[in-house]
C-alpha cells in the first residue's frame, strides 16, 4: 500500500498484478477494503493491474473533516480520473461499489476520455437521500433495526468490529467477514478520533456531501461497456436500483448475485471477476 498525490489530495492505494497490465481502478465504498482481496487477486491473475483506493476522508487518503466535507461528489469523480492518469493506466476500467459506485458513474460521465469500461456494484443512480419515485428505497424494517442501535465507542477496536458484524447480519451480509473487515478498516484509520473512525466504517461523509446536479438522466450518454453487479438480497439499495442503472446505460449487462446483499461474498468472487475481465 502507498499513497498517490493527485487533484490536490493524497489517495491511499493498493496494487495487485503487473504494473504494465491494463488498469482496473476500484473506488472504495468508502475504503478500499470494500473490494475483497480475493477479487483483486483474481483480476490480477486474469492479466489486469487491479488498484483499489480509499476515497477522501477514509483509509490512507487525505482526511480533513468528514463531518463537513469541503469538496463535492464531482471532486471525487475528478480524483478517479486523475488517479487513472497518474497510474499510467488511462483509459482504465473503473469500478465503484456502494457510494463508490456513485463516484464511478459521475467520473465516467464527466471524464469519458479517462475510462474504457465501467463496473457498478451495489449502488444507485441518485444521490444519498430520498430516491426517485420509481426506485425502491432502503428496506425500512432493516433500516429501523440498523439505526436504532446504540453507537459503539468508536475508539474501541473490538466494539467497532462487533457493532459492524451485527449490522452486517441485519443487512444480510456475512457477520464473520464483516467483523474481520471492520477490524482492518479500524487499523488503517489515521488516529483514533471517533468522528474519523465512524466515517471510515459507515461512510457518513456522504451525508454532508454536495452531490448536485443530478446525473441519472445522463446515464444513456455512457458509451463504454458496463457491468452492473447487484445482490438480490440487498436491503440498503434494493435490486430495483441496479436494474434501473442497467436499463439506462446502453448495452449494460446486469449480473444479479442471488446469495448476496450489500457486500460481494467470497462465493461470488469468481463470477464477478470473470464478468469484469470480459469487459
């Protein structure tokens, strides 16, 4: 792992595979660990250079004030384009998961010359907040259980890991895998400040991020090959959100993971990697 300075910020990255291979750039959701190690390794074995990175205010990337971000969604999109160029891999295959998928959509729309393919996993085509009327909102029963819990002591590694594991169970993800990932995220978070730890674990920076103007109506203008990966059991961004993206990007392929929720489970890694390598 290292950092790359682009667009006025430092971005934490981790690279898998040959530096001279075609680049697959994986935007975190918000940390790079949203992308499973096994998936990155599969991409590398398939002849790609897989580089996963932390969004601003997470992981090894520049951290300022995640409760009041002084940048916009379009700045994050510009980060992705600048990083692809800095790594010498433009035009690159860009992939985004969760909130990173929002970054990826805008990046390909705003910086088309920087990207040759697009993968979107477990995301939607509108900003955080109430969705469009035709898009399914968060599962309200699950959200009620998720957000009615008492917050942990964010400076306590084990408490955070336990809190995250319990939340994963509510969302339909694997609690054991979530616990391990949360501990790794905690270890990579600079300092032990509660606000920064919470932002890294929950991606709360997006609650205060300026995501205007809308971009959904621009999706038919995407001209690169696109793959939309979505868990059938996703309770945070239900499947209809992924289906809408796949309908609106010309020629996009929709890959529905029957046993998955918000995360990409280990059992699905071979299928997801194979679909990404086919782009």
